[in-house]
C-alpha cells in the first residue's frame, strides 16, 4: 500500500517495481494481493483535480482466504 501512496509523475509506470501477473482482461494483478476485481470503465467525470470513475465488475477472485485487510484512514479529504 505504501508504494501506491507516493506521488508518481504523469505517465510513470506505477507497477514497474511490483510483482504482478495478468488478469483475464489484461489488467495487472498484484501477486501479494488478498483479492482482486476486474472492472470495465463505463463512464468517467472530471471532478476538480480528480477523476470520478464509474465501472462495472466483470470478474474477481480471492487469492488469500486467511489474509487480513489493511485500512487507510485520512483525517480530512483536504490532505493526502
């Protein structure tokens, strides 16, 4: 999780130093993930300095039944 919280420059490969494999739809799946979802983007909308993405789930899999999920809490949405 820590890897993906750091800033990346536009166009930088966020998965360059992370162990991945390909899902059925070609998306990267983290090898150490507890589970994953394969989604298809249906629409997206600009929202300030972010994009709001509407997608439908088409496939997914639990990879580690015994794993414990991580939680990241923010005190405010104004600071990342």
